[in-house]
């Protein structure tokens, strides 16, 4: 699922329907990832959301960052809430086994 950020620049405040996302089509950049149960970071801050975080850090270009800032415009000034404590929740590391030939 790729989004064209440059097409969003002049559409602030408008909603964009992304359609149905099939989790099986999401390509992880690493065979190792972290998974934990948390909550959404924007209202209504729904709990029991399963977060999956790739262990490998992906990078973006300076141009991509500028396009995102232009599209968002407020630079996350209205972020819903600060980072929350882990509350002793389990954070699991999954490692996919490699098959030997």
C-alpha cells in the first residue's frame, strides 16, 4: 500500500478512503519484528490495538519528509497525547526461521 503524499498537499482537512487493507499484503522489511498490544495514538485512543514494529529501520529521503510536512502542515502540533508508559505489558520479538537448502 503506497500513498502519494504530493497529491495530498492541497487537500488539508479532507478525508481519503484507503479501502480495505489486507494484512497479508503488507511486506515487512525484516524477518524480525516486535509486537505488543497498545492503543491508538489519536482519539478515541481505542485500546487493545495490536502494534507490529519492524526491527529494521527504514529510511526516507529529505524530499519525502518535506512533502509530508507540507501535507500535514501543523507538524503534529495537535498530536493526541504524549508517549505512554509500557505498564509492564509484554513486548515480544518474533524471528522467522530461515530455511536451509
